[in-house]
């Protein structure tokens, strides 16, 4: 699998789930992709729930959805912050409208809920936000990974191997 | 790449480098492998430098080198502890003598030094232990990943994509 030259964007904010941010980022780089991270400003350093650091490469406002093939939304508490930025929701909607692959894990679904793109979709997430996902119109299932069109979702860190396998399969099938 | 049914063993101790333990573990699981972790006792919980937890599945004394195709040694400060356990060094030597693949990253080289298996080998590591690696008889180079026979080595977390790509290539070439 060689995805050299294809690009992914990850969102980031404080208290991201350390492995849910880093495993997908490193994994797509291993597959040859360029992965960039958008936060509140270029160079800003965020820390995961456990304290693993990660830097933003560009600001939410600088990120252009047309530049990317994949959007990654990490879990942890970061999604509670991310959903408050209009630019985050605009990028999410634009990439969804273009049929770009969107990966969400754990609490990441909060961002997709606020972007208004889950109605009628089959998804999973941490059970903690199942009710929010259902209230947003999604069909929620308790599986390690769920693929519905361009949306790939997983529940929690131990699902990361299944999550990335499915995300890469979906990407290479295009 | 499907390595279903093949097995890897990772060592663990406190203050492991969080991503250097977890990325290889999840990545080999994504490739279909079973990955088990040996610590001081089955069920014992360790915490990485940043606090990400990880559990031991079995004790160093319970781990049988014949059961595994790959040995993973994470970095961080854990190797300073790991090298003090005779069973850790015995497993490392036995797997090396059998030509099994051994992956070492960052400070992991301390374990291989104490196992006495680096003389004449070409390796990398964190620059912090370069002198220890050279004094153990290795040729040290500053590259993201170095493969010398069954030994695969890397320097630090950002090298993880290159490290696992090389480790999996080496494994599937057999």
C-alpha cells in the first residue's frame, strides 16, 4: 500500500487522547502520506490527556479542505473544544460534501454532530456519547470499526488497529 | 501484508516512551499478529513517561522465546530497568541466537548492550546512548532506521513510521 503524495489533515486541541491522535498520524505517514495538523495557530503545542505533546502545523483558518484526502478527528476531550470553532465545522462539512474520508474515534463524534453530517449514518463511538450520536440522527452500533460511505468510526484506543486497517482499505479502494 | 498467527513479545517497565511502546504494539496487531507484553508479573500495570498505561500479559520468567517471531524493546527510561533482569537478557540473547527479529528504538539499546549482542552490528539509537552503543562494539549511524540482519533500530518517536515499515518489511521477507 503506497499512498505517497496523498494528504491528511488532523484537528487537535488540548486533552486529545494521546494514542488516538498519534497512531493515525504516524500510520498514515508510514503509508507514505503527508499528515498536517490544524489547531488555533501554527506552532502551537497541545498536550494529550496523559501529556504527550503535539504541535499544530497551521491554524483552523489556514486549512483548506481542498488540499486533503482524509480528515482525522481524534478523541479525548479535544472534540469538546474543537466543535466550538466555526472553521472546524466548515472544514468538516466541506470534506464530507466532497466525499472525502473522515475518520472519527471515541469522542470525536461531537465534532461531526455539530457539523450536522451524521443524520442517517451508521456509526460507532465511545458509549459515553452514544445518546448524542443517536439524537443527531445516526444509527449507533457497538463494533470496533464501522464504515458507512466516507465515514470511518471506532470506539476507543484498543480499536486503533482495526480503525486504521479500515481507513486505509477505504482510502486505497478509491 | 498479512501476518496472522505470527507472534511478537514486547518488554515493558515504568517510564517507557509512550508512543515507542504503543505504536509498534498496535501496528503489529493491525498486521494480524498477536502481541504479548512481558513485565514483572501478569496483570501488572506500568505507566509511560507521560502516563499512558499498559499492562503486562505475563512475567519475564513466563515468557518463552521459542513462542515469538519478533521481540520489541521500547525506549524511554524503561530499558534502564529492563537490563537488570536476567530473564530479560536471556530472552534477548535466545531470540538473537535464533535469528528472530529484534526491534529497538531510542534507549532500548541498553538492553541489547547488556545482552551482549551488539558487537560488530550496525545500529542507531537516541544520540544520548551513542557512546554506550559504540563501546559495546556497534557501528553507530544517525539514520531514521537501520536494519542489520535481524536487528532493526530507530532513534526516536518521529522515526516510528520508518521503523515499523522496515520491521514489517524484514518480517515479511522471511
